[in-house]
């Protein structure tokens, strides 16, 4: 049992071990999508809780599985690898996240719950266990992000299917997110035998592909919904295109930075146009 003085330190270490940026981003996106879909306040809270627990499950299991690899490359930002976060504490937190994830997903209803557990969380775990080291490293991201709108809309009472274009934008956003997320860790990953799609392409090609994929997502977000697109949507699409072309011409880290900006644009259009 950790002492009271250690609890805040352990809590901080757990927060850093869950991959906080993607965990917060996906959870906030799910909550906002639930608002857009027309959920009640209770429904928004339940969707948010289920997705948060699922993301914690994915993030903590990733750091648990990668502890030795992170230690081998001297990752000082990984609290499990440095010993700041004891493995038993992480395992306990992971078990708790799994229980909450399964419980909250069950309360979402059979269709939404199965979609969340099998397609979204299951994809994340498949990535952690096997696929991150293969040419199919992108597939779990495509499936998980593409299924997120389905989780939100299927959790309505009665369940509804989401607009098809939202799942397409989600899948493209997931593909781009995978590419952008891996670029900073290419060297460390390669040193420990991780050979996903970005590692085989190299940093420059991965950045270029990320820009192209995410710009395609912007186009789908503009052209996918029924009815004419508003002027601001076209303006964002043109802006994304200009940013993409400029990044591809400049090279270097420009595609990486531009991909991050375009990803934010896609999220905004996904939420506003859904």
C-alpha cells in the first residue's frame, strides 16, 4: 500500500503512462461527438466514461508491454521504464480501467458496447500486442477511429447508424494520426525491432503520406454530408490544400507540422458538419 506522500507521485506517473495526449484527444472528441449526435447529459457522460476507460486500457497496456523496450533505449519519459511507476501499480490501474471499460460499454447498449470493446479497444490492444511491428500497423488506427462515430450513434435510444462520411473521415484521421504519432519515435522503434509501415517508409515519406491522407479527410468532410457545403468549409478545405502543397514543397519537418494542423481542421469539420 503506497504511503500518502507517494500517492500524488504515483498518480502523476500513471497519467504520463497512459499516453495522455491521444487519451485526452480521443476522449474529448467522443464527448463532443455525443453532444452533436443528440445524447442527453447522462448519455454524453456515459460515452465519455466508456471511451476514457478504453483509452486508459490501451495506453497503460502499451507502456506495460513496452517497458523492456523503453528501458533498452533509455526512454526517460516512460515512468515504468525508469522505475518511477512500479509494475504492480500499473497492473492494478490497468485492471481497474478494464473493469470500468467493460461496465460502461455494457451500459451503452449491446450494439454500441460491442462496437466499442471489439473494434475500438480491441484494435488498440491488437496494435500493442502484434500489429505495431508489422506492415499492418496502420490498420488498428483506421478501424478504431472509423468506429468511434458508430459507438456514439449506436448508443442513442433508439440506436442509429452514423452518417457514413463520418466513419470515412474518422478512418482517414486515424491513418494520419498513426503516421504523425510514430514519426518522433522512428529511431527508438527501429533500434528495438519495431518495423511498422512508417518505419519502412522513412520519416520523409511518412510525413508526406500523412499530409495526403489527412487532406483527403478534409475533402470527405466537405463533400460527404448531404446538401451544399457552407463557405467556411470550402475555405478550410482550400486552406488545408494550400498548407499541404506548401509542406510537400518545403520538405523536412514541414509535412509533420502541417499534418497536425490539418488533423485539427478535420476534427472541427467532423464535429460541426455531423
